[in-house]
């Protein structure tokens, strides 16, 4: 699903969150008229921003902005399987990626409106059979993030599909 988040003008900028945070993005940019862009790589940007508090503040703000955009994106997904995959991907990136913390099923359900427990259990069982996640009590361990990310990208591409055995 494509959604316009912002229309930028002369002197505006985009992509700054990737300069101070993780190397993933959930948005893209498209020029609607001829324009000139200046690309600043991460090394140059970090050279321009002083270390210490200013850089920590920028990093934290970028992280909060990225989380907010992801949560808003998840809120408009109608397909329950896609919302589940999107939510697991979001929480894995946000909390679990570096510290291997499991994903709390209650938090996932609350953040991404996953009310139908029987349907969620069914889809989690399928993701488990595909060796993408492992579910223990009320937590989810991501066992194959690249596979999970591929599923998310398939859904994001607009093609519908069903997990079958």
C-alpha cells in the first residue's frame, strides 16, 4: 500500500533517520517534478554532528520517528496475517534484534490490533512450521529474520497469498 506522508520543497531533506540509526527504512521518496538532490553519506553527516548529547538526541529522535511511522503503518493494515508479520518484524527490529529479547505476544497484540486469538495462534503455528519463529507460552522468538522479512516484503508488494501446507 502506498501512502504520501509528506511533500517536500526547496531546502527540505529526507532519509535522515538512516544516518543516525539502523540501516533499514520503511519509506521511499519519489520526485514529482525535476529537482536537484545532494547526497550526504553517514560518515560525512556524523562528522558534521558533534558527538555526545547532540548526537544522542538526534539518534533518539530518529528512533522515535521511525517507530511512530512503523506503528502508524501497521495500524492501517487490514489483513490479519500481514499485520502479524509486520508487527513481529517491527518489534524484532526495535527490541529483539541486538539483545535477542523475545517478543511479548500481549504487547504485539495490543500494538497491532490482533484480537482474534485463535486466528493468531493458527498463523503463529504456520510461521513456526516454516521455521521463522518459535512460540513458547506468551513469547515469540524469531528464528529466521531474513525469511520473516521476505514474507513482509511479499505482502508489502501488494500480492495476496495464503500460507498453506
